[in-house]
C-alpha cells in the first residue's frame, strides 16, 4: 500500500485501482462477459477470414506474399537466427576449450 512517502502519481494510481479494480474484475469474470467476448471473437473471425482470403488472393495475383506468409517467414527466420547463435556460441566455447588445453 502506498504510504505518505509515495509519489503523487503512485497514490493516484492506487486510489483509482482501488475504486475501479473490484467492479472491473467482477464484470470481466462474469459468464455474461465471457460469453459476449466469445461471440465477438467468432463474429470478428467470420468477417476477417474472408477478407484475408481475398486480400491474399489479390496479393498473389500481383506477385506479393500475404500477411500470413510474411509472419511464417519471420518465424522461420527467427528460428534460423536462434540456431546460428547457438552454433556460434558452441564454436566460441570450443575455441576457448582448445586454447585452455594448449
């Protein structure tokens, strides 16, 4: 809890959190809220999926990758970078071990 030595911003934040936190937590953990959130997620998916499909087709028609393909390539590139870093670390460690053995 914030004492008198706490900065003003911290006291204000704690006060707002105390007043809003409980009712907000109760509202967001209710079954009605979760049901509405799930319906909203499904509705969003129903709208976004066809748009992504059409956009992907259009991008392919002009020779460009879709957003999903770019994301997949980024994931693959990140994995390759992690593997390369691990190989470099092993190489440096092997060189150190070889120097110490001499």
